[in-house]
């Protein structure tokens, strides 16, 4: 892959929505990349293994990656045996690193 393909795509924009009585509301729109660059994936792996608990939204917000992409990465790490799901009955998926 070339250097251009390894860059993260993060586009930020604001929309002005019209409300009642002449008021407006601004909404921030962020379009994040659907793929994780290899350089960033190494840093992610180190950070995930050093944390006590991991949430997909925390990682996605910190590195400007889609939450769905982080969930796929967590599923891959879970199959490799690097992390495990804390409690499957919880609605919020909390992962913890596997201590060896």
C-alpha cells in the first residue's frame, strides 16, 4: 500500500438546522475511516493489552475510527485469545485483556 492509502479519512462539517421561531441549531458531522492503518493497529494492540478494561467507543473516539471497525477488530482479537468479553449478559460490551 502506498502512503496515500494509509491515511485516515476524517471529514468534519457542521449543519445549520432551522428550528421554530427563527432559531437555528448546529450539528457537527464527522465522517470516519472504515479501515485501520497498519501503523495505528500496532499502537492499538499495545494500548489494548495495557488497559484494565476496553470499550469500542473509547477507542473509536480517541483515534477517529468507526465504532463498527473497532468492534470487528475486537472480535478478531477475541478469536486470537488476546482479549475476552467481561460479561456476555451486559448490553454494553466491555472487554478485558487476557492475562497469561
